[in-house]
């Protein structure tokens, strides 16, 4: 780059923090692969993959003012034994303004399990901070 200034990119970003608890009600182990956060806006569905546990931790290094939102990250590639549960926090990022976020019509989560169809979970109460 030989000293050439790199232009900075600015954009609006909405972070969605969620605490999830998944219960395996089957007689077989379940293998958690990934979670997708889906927000329904007037122009359609916007989706964002949940950050892996390592990236979840890095977020609080880069943005220390978010420390109050920090929890235990939900690890992907986790095996949920029959009758067992797994729980933790995820974060998803959307390029949305505050007005776009407030105009949302709904939100849900798509949980990807290995060897099984995806499962869609409705979002509970949304608390804004």
C-alpha cells in the first residue's frame, strides 16, 4: 500500500444476543452444527449465522462496553445426549439501522443438526439494550 490511506467503512450494525437451551427429546444423540438467526423485515427475511464461540469471546475484547451482555457461549459441534440439554449464549450481527430493527415483524432461529432436517424455533420476548 506504500503509505496510501485506506478509507474506513462505516455502517449501522445491530447485534442480537440470545440465550438458548436445547433439549434432546429423542432416543438418539443429536449433533449441533450451527444456528441461524432470522429477522423478518418489511422487505423480507434477513439471516445471520451465530458467531462461533471463539468469535463470541473476541467480540468483548473488541467492544469492552458490551461486557454486561457477556455470557457462556454455546459451542457448536456439540453432542446432545438423549434426554440431555445444552445451553449457552449466541450473538448474530445484522447490517441494520435502529429504524429497520424496530420495523421487524418477527424473529426466529434455525437450528442445524447433523443428519436431520433443520429445526425452526420461535424467538421469545425481545429485550432491547
